[in-house]
C-alpha cells in the first residue's frame, strides 16, 4: 500500500518543527551566554577605566615626589654641581 502523500508531508513538517525547536533552544542558550559576556566586558571596561585613572594619579604623585626630593636635596646641598660647558 502506498502512503498518503499528505501524511508524508505532515511527517516531514513535524520533523522540521522538532528540529527547529532544538535550534531555538540552542539559540536561546547562546543569547543568554552572549548577554553574560557583554556584562563581563562592560565590567572589564569599567575596571580598565578605573586602573587608567589610578595610573594617571600615581604618575602625578610620583612627579610631585620627585620635585620635592629635588628641592630637599638642593636645600641640603646634596646635589652635584651642574656640569660646566
């Protein structure tokens, strides 16, 4: 006996629907993971901005300390005489 063509088509459509359901579930998981990656990346960017600001602050502080040490050395006469040309 030959199968009814409509039943064959319906079976194929059911199989396609089941396969699509699996794809949809995987896509949902991927979207959730991507959302987590986006949040982590935003956190890293924020941390990097904070570190950059801290570096700039420390660089300025070290520059100030260098100037203060140089001033103390000059006042105490601890600096070498400048080379004469």
